């Protein structure tokens, strides 16, 4: 059968935004899971809250912008923005109710059982009242800038993610003024002080207050000329998109720097207010801050739960996940030199199961090796005080040519990336910056050596030693010259975007990755039509590109069995009747953030295995520089395939992706319990004990 691509079939797909909210619902499930350590459950609430903030700042803002389109442009949309916003709001409201229930009725009582009490709006004893007053005077008061809301006055600018208390203010008892409605006072809850304050007690129980409540208890001192009534909390989330001219002219760095300053001044996308707030107060605030009804979202007494990352554990380490030390790599752990080892054999590492220190060691060897002439690297998100950046600067100091492509358009990491770029430039590194219209998301580290034995590292995750302990990723070390030559072509293009590079081995977006994946899928379709063995197994963070979704559905309809592990957005509906049950999708949300991408195609018995930096999203395949690499080494292939099977077999943390996005857990049904993230440590430890050789 011909492999020519005909007109593509189309299939009904799950909305991207609703699918993302379902992913955040899986995060909420972790907070509800009583098998998760208690402080870690609080941190999942923090992750949920932080995720939702970004969702409103970016996605909701983008969809609201569509409401302003003129009719001729709006008619080109394949969905109704107003209807979608309402559906999203309904999901968010339900999730926030569940959030409140988990926090109030599950986590807080469990904390009390552990002797930790988060006091919410309770009466304090005399000694505690004295402490609260003193703490306010010494630590809080200098950060508080109150103001009175008056009709006709210019409203203050409310900071993004800023939390405020709005207090009812009545004339003092000494006043002869009679009013029927109160005035309102506004006080920002400072963001640069501790949110949680342990208070002294006379027993063995640890009591903690929100700093919000310490401010509430001192409102009479903040507004001394008034009688203070009830107070309620509010919070604003603002549009976070950077509006950068997508042109080949102008200074991109200057544009980004200016846009960063504007980001915090974006239009409001959510005004969260305490559900107990009287309607007249809501109306006054809405009019005063010139908000729309769509901006208003009912919330609880407290906001910014992302601050729970800093909740004190009082030394109770058992209330958090037990640290899991990385295991040695099967042969790199014993190698005197990683560079010399990978000159003759490939190696894959799987952080955090393996230490990211292998990447650092590899780079440091290159820095100190007199045979290293040039080092090339792509940097997307680096750690603060990055060791990688320090080593690159040291290489330049050693007289080596170092070329670093720094992606300064990495959302919410633009500022630290600009700092890294500045440090590298000061050290003599040649720094390349973002290209207009495209982001560089690939994870590449190439060294050109005097002896011609060039080596490279190609990964799925960032060169970031801190997130490497929290994210699961895969990286390939290789000295294969056919691979390193093509990695060199990627850097040639980054230095000269007028080039039109060709790739035989690597899958590089936006040049060859999409077409290569399409061809690989069509090969499976042709095999299924011919009655031959076929199959596709993939692991991604997001599956959103409509072309790829349709093609997978077409493959399933043709009879190709497809297995998918997808952590986040998944627009593919596996329960469409025409797919005949041939697609199974699970999502794993656990203590580590699943971040690796794996693609396996049966290819008529000559199985093709790839890892890549790209998800199957339109932006990744069409508007980013992404790199995928074939895994041909037998040992590396075995480890990646075994790892993928472990994920697909998980019956502890895996959820089923279905049409209704119910997030049902995969049930063991009498089978052996498989907990992919924990079992991976055992698997890689066993590889060391097996004494892995070249043949696996």
C-alpha cells in the first residue's frame, strides 16, 4: 500500500482548556490522597493554586482577548469563546469547592492529629494577643500601606497575585457623623515576609497563624480614626502574556525587558473575593477597580495557597516525602571519564533516578580537557546560581570557544535567563538570543574536540540541577559522529538562521520532526491495513496538535494498537466509537513531575525508538526548535523500553483518560502493585547489580 499522505480524516477532540483543568484536578487528587505525606499534600494544594494562577494569567487572558475580535475574525474560530469561558468557570468553581473541602475537612484535622494547628479566625489568649501585637509592630507594620476607598478617587494599582484585606470602616464613637453605609479600607498583605507565623503556646501543640490574621487583629491600629467592622480578603490575577513584536527588526532583549515591566500591569483576568463578602462591598470594589462581571470569582477567606510551599514542618520530616537518593548509573557510575566512555558507547540517564551530576561531570571534563576546542549549549531554564552557567564561564576563561543560545522568551523565566546571559557574556561566552517568531526548546550540549571525537548530550529536560531532582527526564550521551554532526547543524542554524539544514538521523522541529512522526504513524497504518504487526507507544506531557491527534485516531481506526502516557493536556478522545478501543491513555501524577518524552513505533518488527524535547503540541512542532534523537544502542533501548513499560503498567498513580475526564485510577484487579516512580529506583539499582554490558 502506498505511504503517500492523502486527505486527513478529522475526529472530534477534547477541548484543550478543559483537558488542562482535568490535569489540575489530578493534582488536587494528590492533595486528597491520604497515602501522601501530610506536608506534601499541602504542597500539592500549593501546586494546584500556582497552576491555576498561571492558567488565568495566560490561557483565560488569551481566550478573553478573542472576545474582542471583530465578527469577520471571530467567525473563523471553531469554538465560542464566551461559551468556553463559562464552561471553564464552572469547572474551576467545582474544583475550588473540592479544594476547600480537602483543606478544611481533611488536611487541617490531620495536622491537628500531628500536633500542628493552623488557627483560623479563633480567639487568642492574652499572652498570644500580646505576641501578635508585638509581632505586628516589629515585623509587619513597616510593610503596610493602608488607604481609604473613596468614590471618584483614582484606584491604586493592585499587584498581580497581590492579596489585600478590605475592611469596613465606620465613624469612631467620638464622631458625630451618622452614616448608613461604611467606608472601606484597603491593606495589602505583604509578599516579602513569612506568610505563616508560629505563635507561643503553653502546651506541646504547635500553633500557626496566617500573617493575614495578624494584620486583621491590628486593623484598629492601621485605621485609628475609625471603628473597624468586618474584613475580607481579595486577590487579583493579571494577564501575563508578553506582547513582543514578531519581527526581524528591533532589539529583542530590550523588548522583552520592557515587556517584563509591563507584565505585572496586565489587565485583570480574575478578581478573587471572600465568599462571605457582602454584595454591596463587592459592587463597590467592582466599580472602583473597573472590573467586569467575568472578572469576579468567589473564593475563600485565604488566597495564594502557593505559599504553602513554605509551611513549617517543625522538624517533623515524616510529614514530607522521604528523600530518595539517586542510584548509580550502570556503567557511568564506575567510569573514570564520562567523555572517554561515551566516545565508544552511548549512555542514557534518567534523572532523578540517576543524578543530574553526570551532566555536570561531563561538562566539567570538557571544560578541563585540553582536547576540547569548542562547546555549544542551548539554555531554556537554568537554576539560580547555576553550576552549568558557572562551568560554561570557566570554559571561556580557559580559552575555549563557548557558544550559548539563551532562550529569553521562556515564560516566567525571562528575567533569570537574561541574568544568566549577562553573566556568560561578561565571562567571554558568545551568547545567542531568541529568534523572532520561534523559541529554542531543545536541550543540547555539544563539544568539538581536537581529535575529531566530538561528543554530545541530547535531553528531554533543562540544564537545571534543581528541577532535575523534581522532574523525570531522559538524556542521551553519545559520541556517534552521525549524530554529533547533525547536532552541529542545529547550532549552525542557530548562528545563521538563513541556512536550510537537512537531517537524516535527528528529528528537528520545525524542519523535519512533524513530517517524520507523520511518516512513522502512516507506516503503522499501512502495516495494519496489510494485516501485519503494528503498534505505537508514546509518553508525552501534552497531546494537543490536532493533526497528530487526527492521525493517531486514523491509525487506531485502521487497527493499530496505541498506548499513551500523557501527563497534562490530552485532546485525543480514546472512547470515540470508530477507534474500536484501540487507544489506551493514562496519566501519571505523583511526587515527581513527569517530563520525559518517548516515542516507539513497531515499524514491521524493526522497532524505532526516540526521545525528544517536544510534546505533540502545535507550538512545539511548528514554532520551536526541538530535537528528537533515535535510540539505536541496544542497552539504551532496553532501558527506555523497560521504563516506558513500567509507566504503562502503573496501577497506583495512573489515571485513565476518558471522554468525560473523570480521572479514575487504574485498578490493580488482583495484579501485582506497580508504582512506576518508586519502582523505577529499584529497576535502575538492579541494572547496576546486573553489571550491564554493551549488549544489555
